[in-house]
C-alpha cells in the first residue's frame, strides 16, 4: 500500500450507488456539478440486489422530467387498486378513483441498472466500484475529503471536495462518521418480522392483496408476469429455514383466503429472507459538509412501501440544493434536512398507523384486534377516510 495517498479533486463525493446516490449523481452531472461515486460492491452485485419494487407516481414523473425514466416507463407495470381480505371477505380499494394516482411496479435492481447506465455509460460519469476502507475527513471544515483503497492495486486515493453525500445505508461509513453527540437517532421496533418471499409463479391478483388474519398478516404483490412477491408475518429473528415450501403455501392460502377468490398460483420459492420490522430517523440529516440521504438517514419498514421513494426525494432535494449552491446561492443547502424530515416523519407516522391495521388481528390482544378492524371498516365505508388513506398510501405530491 502506498505510504501517502494520491489526491484528486471534485465538487461532490457520493458514497453509495443505490437509488439515492445514483439519482443524485445523475442530476448533478446533468446540472454541471462534478461528482465521483464510490461503491463498496461491484456493479453486478448492485444491479441484482433484491430490494423494493413500488414507486410513487410523483417519483416516476420527477425522474421522467430529468430524462431518467425511459426504460421504467416502457417496462413498469402500474397498479390502480388493491384489496384487503379479512373475516373471509375481500374489499377492493381504488385510489385512482379518489385521487387520480397509482403505483408503478419497478423492482429496485432494474432502477439501479438504469441509473448506473445513465450515469456511467451515457454520461461518462466517474463511478468506482469495489472500493475499500473508505474514510471521511474534515467534515466540519470547508475542505472535506474522502479516502479509500483501490482493490486492484492496494493504493490509497484521496478525493478533495466541497461536499460529501452519504448514501450508503444504515451500516455505511457516512452515518458512522457523525459523532454520536451531534445527532439524534429515533427508533421504533415493531417486535415482529416479515418473511419476504419471491415465487416463480404468475400473480394471483391484478393488484396488491393485504390479508389481515389472526394467524398473522400476509400479502401478495405482483412483480412481473412470471414472479410474485409474498410476505408472511413471522417472529422477529425467525430462521427462513423454519418455513419449508409446504408451510409457506399453506399459510399463504390461509391468510389470503376470502370468498369467491381464485386459488393462489403456486411455484418454486426463489427467495426467502426474514425482515425484522423497525423504523429509525437520524436528525439532523447534515453534519458540516456531510449530507445524509436514503437509508443512511432513515428507514421505513416495508409496511408502507416508502423506502425507495424517500431515497429519491432526498436525492432530488439535495441535488437541486447543491446545484444552486454551486451557482452561488450560499443558503441553498440550509433547509435540506428540515425539508426532507417533514416528509420522512409523515411517512413514519403512516407506517406506524398502517402497522396497527395490518397486525392488530394477530397481536393476541382483543382490544388491538377490535380497534384495527374498526379502522379498516371506517376506511372502507367512508369516502373521506378512504381518500385520506389513498393520499398517504399512494404518496404525497412533491415539488420535484
């Protein structure tokens, strides 16, 4: 390893090549702001990593306005309705009739693939995969820097910059670089898990299905004409090996049962992993010249399907502020954290509320079960309650 790192310069170092980092890098490059993206994994890994699939319509339109949604619009499915199944009956909700908005179904690996191609291949952007031992320096100064080890040569490199964007998730180096006494981490644990499943089977419904059942929550979500995402409530920390093929399909049949619905299309399970349900929020989302975005700053459990959408919102907010800052607006970055956190907390509250609805029946508490069903019936029976739910579930409008 070299004794002293070689030094280069850029305006922004983006750490992490997920939806937040890649959206940010694309918009910055189009806006004339130089940046370098550092990613610990290789390109093949990030383009195949299983993640979320629901995109709010505002996010799709915002990417489209920046020329980043061509393949998405060609390939994504849209969903305009979903249904709840409980007490042996199905209840359909059509948010598009209430608020005119819909979800786009586009798995995160496809979006990441598109964004990498747009940045690195089409625009010639600088992205460095497989970097090791990333360190952040001088974050509270006017001359921050990021250093890393080149995996091929073992050489240390140092990039001097004006700003560091930490988009590398909860366990990344960016969040760890913020002293504990300079941030507050608010956390909520739901005390349960979801068994996340991918099945080689055509969707059994043309919309999302939420099964609310005393045995546990279950869900069906189309991913493609050949693949379906399912979820089953399970104990936190459960072992996926406790869920063999027959048990999975037996529980799905039970929890998604309702009168007059066709049987589930069953198939080989190609993914099984347990997600422990918890949320957190880091405040503020800035430390000196470091700006956190996406999961580095907040996590919303997949209960509300908000994570990728919040990451995109952070990235667009930060990109616009950085472009304005580069153009001479010295106050452009001041409101970044507050602007993002308003939406983050709105989505956190919705996640908490929706969790009570989905998990009340299986809580073992008759009072929670009764109030959860009352919320469901009010939402299904009241136009005002249904509209309010649709606005939050389909996502708030955005200025981006």
